[in-house]
C-alpha cells in the first residue's frame, strides 16, 4: 500500500487533492530543512481536527549531526540529516528551546488554538465598544475587530489584505505574520468606517503579549527560542521578498502556550512594509540592518533613536528587540551592540555571496542564529 492510500482518510475532503500534492512534494523533492518543515506543517493543517495529533516531528542526534523525522501515525514519511544550526531553527519554530538534544512533538500551528468569533458576537458590536487604539484605528479586544477611522487606516487594511494574499503561497511567511483581514461592516456599527479582524487565541491556553511586555518574564530558554525565531523570521521575510521596515517590540507578539511555556513569535502592523520583487529590492537588507545594527529606514530615524532619545524613553524601550533579548540576560556586561553588528555584517556578506541560492540563504541565517545563541548563552553565564 502506498503512502497516500495509507493516510488519505486522515485529511479533510476538500483538502485531499492539496494533501496528495504536498505529500508527494515532501517525499520526492529536496529543498532544504526549512522547506520540509513547512511542507509537513501544511500537511498537518489539512488533516481533520481529530487527526492532527497523528502528525509529529522527532529530533534526535546521530553519528553525522542530527536527524529530523516527520511522522504520520508513527510512520516516518520523511527523515533528514540536518546540521546543529538547522536543528535549532526547527526546534525554535516548534516553540521549544533551541538546544534540546531530543524532542518529539506534535506538528502544530497557532491556528489550532484560534478562537472562533461567532456572527452573533459581531452583530452585537456598537461604535462605543471600540476603545483601545490610536489615531487611525480603534480595536475591540473581545472580537479582534478593528475600526479604521480615516483613509490611513483604510489603506492599512487594503495593504494587509494584499500581503495575506501574497503569503498564501509562502507557508514560512504565513508562519510569522498576523494580518488585519477586511470584513463586512457589522450591522450595529457606523458604515462611515472600514472594518477588519485579527486572529485571537483561546486565553485559557495561550497568553498573548507584545514583546516589550513579555520580555521581563521570559525565561532564558524562552529568550533563546525568541531570538532564534526572530532571526528565522528575518530569513522568511528575506526569502519571500518582504521587508517589514518597523520590527520594534510592539510590532512583535509573543504567544505563550500555558501548558508548557512554549513560545511563538508573530509580526504585526505592515503599514510600512514593502513586498514583491518590484518593492523589495531597495529594502532588501532593511530588517537585517535594523535587527543587528540598530539602523532605521533613514539617517534621521537612526540618529533620533540612537542619539537623541533618552535611554529610558518610550522610544528607546521599544526598539531593537534582538538587542533587548541579549541585554535581558547579559550578566557579564558583554558588548551586545558590537557583537550583533558583527553577526549582521557576516550575514549580509554570506547573503551577497549566496545570490538566489535558497539553500545557501537558509544556511546563512542558520549560522547567524547559531552565533546569536552563542552570544546569548555566554552573556547569561554567571
């Protein structure tokens, strides 16, 4: 019996053809560890809800490095040899500490914990319910609905809708973004405004916070996972021609699974983003320069943040998430800025050498993430 005949009944009826195609691609092509991970995760999401627990990922050492096994009902449909750095990336995507020698866990997505917002809940919304938010948009925390108050807010909705459509064919990009999706105007609110909705997760199972709020309570293992995910997010953006251009800590959401402390990172607010070949090229290294070398989108931004804003100002507190993660555990007083700047320069040099070679691009980011882990671990020692 072939693999498809063995497992076809695990999938939702409307997803069977997509599942067949994904399973064939997973088992018959090699595009590197990242591609295999996301293909298998996609496959798991096509299964019926009660069958998703049958899709597991196992990590273990072997004689030449590490072995990743992608299993359905205990049967390994694909096994790969990977480097230490690639293993750490995969563990981080699963919300686990990057250094685990052995791991076996369900292939899952935050979508498995997503709250369903009913039509009745949307129908009960009133304009006065939208309290939190800024000048352009207001937010209702109970339903995840945003109300755009002006053209700037409306343009954000349109742009994020475009980005979500763009990401549909890029599963590693989908893994790290959370977008505002336009919805029809609920009946109880003003039709002068536009509306969109963001994903919300079951608060009994998932604690969701912006990174600046989550940072003080992160354990060292959680910080290590966050740092690796942040570098991997930059990899997913770079590979898929997306430049966020505003990756400060209030645009990064940490979703913590309460059961075991696993943490998952998502980027939000793509109002300044550039994506697609035509827009991306001029901003190719923008996110890397921001994360590793504290550079803004302009000289004025860089000077304002690094030299004019006070050390304890709101501006200083929210910027440079990778630096903040290392500084949080910098018991040795290491030069965090200098260390990360050096890692960023080496990463950019490797990417320029890699050109469009996806495997070499992935390896460049894996090496950078490994260096970040070394720096974080060394600084955390007492």
